[in-house]
C-alpha cells in the first residue's frame, strides 16, 4: 500500500491560514467553498474504482512540512498556489502539483496518471 497526502494550505509563518480548512473542506460547494473536500473525495473514489493500492489523506498538520516528512508518505499532492511555497522539496517524496482548473473542477485524470506512472 502506498500513502499520500493532499496539502491544501500555505505553510504558515503566522496564523493567517486558520480558517482555510473550514472553507476547503466544508460539506457543501459554493463559489469555491468545499473544493478540497470534493477533489479529495473524487480522487479517493477513483482510486478505489481502479483498485489501486493507494491511500490519500487530507493534510492535518496545517502544512507543517517537517511533520509531513517525518510521517514518510510515498507522495505529496499540492493544491494550486503552492508551487513556490513548498521550500523543502528535496526532503519531500514525489510531489505532484494540481493546476487551478483541475482542482476547482475536481478533474483527477492527471493525478491518477502521475500516481500510476510514478508511484505504483
């Protein structure tokens, strides 16, 4: 079994991101609210449907990269806007960046392809 994590917040230097989880993982979808939950649920369902031995979880560390590294995930999926914010790229496992269109519309084909080609 391979394990991955979806990072959806900017690594915090202050407590500015305290409400990001409330919006990205709300149980409804309106004007971008709930997009993280919808994306992750769609990805998990497709991985089960394809019978891939892969599990992806929501980041519960508020983007604490040291904690994520210590958990030894096989891959990391980053929400849009984190390309230049993730500073420990050399210490992280395989990193996949989602573009805005795919994230906001829950289009998972690129990530599924990346997982199939680079993780399995």
